[in-house]
């Protein structure tokens, strides 16, 4: 073969290879999903949940850092203390557009922790009609008569190239799995209760199923098997603690003036005009739903509630799953219990101690033994790897090759607590977090096949 011809063949081969690599990659955007007690970009004085930066921009704003690096990224804001069903439904409409519809069956067949049917009113549609609150997202800024916030990615699912990557922290990982379950399998009970849902010409909904719209789910410090902190109302004080911490960072004496929407409109628990956050929070905390309803975060985040979610949320062989573990405790030499390291977020250290020695062996409930003691101050470390309760979840240690249909465990971030891993209210280096977790993971997701 002549040198020039050989060179041409070599160049053509390289171009073909490069073309294949380009086709193998995808252009799907990332959607960040917050966990329990999380908030949106315009709440808590503009303190960003993802990175801890104030307002937009800045090197502590992980959304903006990912975008600057060439990865389209959106930040969602769903009910901070709502059930994963309610959060998943809200996430669907926030991304795609439309008014929240929790489903006719779901809203009238709520279950209580004792197995009985809950008779309390759960508002089905938050569309502003018939006295209902309005929680909607507009698809088109030119057609937005109610001045609703704009949908994050309204073209989602319009064709096979319009999928998303869900990157979720804490409860957000459960929410992402619930959304995936609805998208793929829908809810036959809700469809049977209102056959009009089959017609999606006016508004897409998450109940019809058949929507292969998610390429991957990445979870950070997610309680796949629940957290032992979800006992009674022990998790609820976190809401006020975080609000107080944000107020302190903003230089305020009190957290009463914080803009923090607990988004419980479906339960009629809405903040009144001029009401302080403290009064609003106390009304919410006093509601009986926390002790009796399964349609709230405390049930879903408990080991028993997480077990039910694991049994419902199917794994799909064409979806890529990733998980990152966290731990901020050390084992006591004499007691064997786990204790918080000094750098653990100070307001959460008492609950870290509780989790580090809690056990339970009660009939009909998930057994809690010493394997649950290592924790990140909110979630038990063993729970962050993959779902195990009630399901045989395939999991592999990530070694450089992503495997579809399995949990690719990305390893343990030791000495990083539950809020460190998202870079909020932390003294840890957020640039280190960005360069060693978020940017590499974004590149990994972009390299996945279409």
C-alpha cells in the first residue's frame, strides 16, 4: 500500500472511531434532586442547597459549576418533607410542565401506619381551581397567563434523545426511583379511577407508563434501606435546625423571617400571609400525619417504609444506577458504638450519637443491629450502598466500567457527613468536592450510550 493511501486509510479509521465515540455519548441534561428538608434556589436567602453558594454563580454553586463545564444542569425543588410518591409526581410536572395531579386513586386511598385507610383529605390537583392551591409550571414563557415558574426541561421525552440523568441526595434518591417506577410502569389504579388520564394531549402525566425517559440515577448518601433516625418525629427538628443555620449564615438573629416553603399544600398546611416560619413549622409539626400516615417522609425514610418502597420500585436493565456512601463516625474501642468525628455538622452530632448505638428487635419490623451504627449523621452508612431490604438488588463495586441494570457503588466518602457531600453549611472544600465527585460523575454520565 502506498504511503499516501495508507495515511488516508489511517485517518479515515480514526475519524470513524471518533464518530463512534461521539455517537456513543449523550446530551441528556442533569437534574439535581434534593433530599429531606431540602429547598429551591430562591429559598433560604438564596443559599444554594447544592454547593452552599448565595444567589447564582460563584464557585460554591454546583449547578452553575456543572453548567460552566459544559454539562446542562437543572435544580428541582419538591416537597421537603413529603412522601416519595408526592415528591416524584411534583418532580415530573416541574421538569415536564403542567399542574400537579397526585392521582385520583392515590389521593383517596391513603394508608395509615396501622394498615387502616386514612380518611383525611388529600387534595388531588393543585391547579388553582375549586379553591385548591396552585402549583404549576409553564412550558412556554410566551403562554403563561398565571405567571407560573417555567418548567425545567419541557422537551423531556418528546423523542428518544430527550432523556435525563437524575442526580439525587438523601431522600432524593428514593424519589428518583419512585419517579422511574411511575414513568415506566405507570399506575393502573389511578388510570382506572379516572380514564381521562389516558388522554395526554393536553397535559402529560406520570400514570400511563411506557415512558423510557431516564438514562441514569446517581444517589448521594441516600437511605435506600431507610434511616434509624426516622423514629417518631426525630427527623422533623432537622427542618428548623437547617433554617436556623441558614439564618445565622445570612447574619439574622432569628429564622422566623426565612423564605422556606414546606410545600404541603396537598394537606392544607400552607404558610399564612405574615406568619413567622417558627409558627408555620410548629403547625406543621403538630399535625397528626407524622404519627399515623404513610404518605409522609418519616414513613418512607424509616427502614420499614423503605422496605415497602424497595418492593415497589423495580430495577430496569437499561438504566444505569450509581451510589456514593458517606460516613462521619468512628468506632469506640471499648463500647463498640459509633461516635461523630469532631468535624461533623455540630447541630446534628446528638442524632449521630443516637444512631451510633440504636438497636431494635421487634416482631414485624426490620431488625436494627450494630451493622446500622456507622452513619453520616443522618443516614446509616450501610443504607447508602444499594437497596437490600425487601429486594435482591444487584450491586457491583465500580472499577471503571459502568454496568447497566446494577448499582455501581462508587465507594465510601469517609469523614464526609450528610451535608458535606452536597457542599452546604460545611467547612469542607467545595472545589475539591466538585473536582473529585460532581465533574467526574457528570463526565461519566455524558459518556453513557444513547
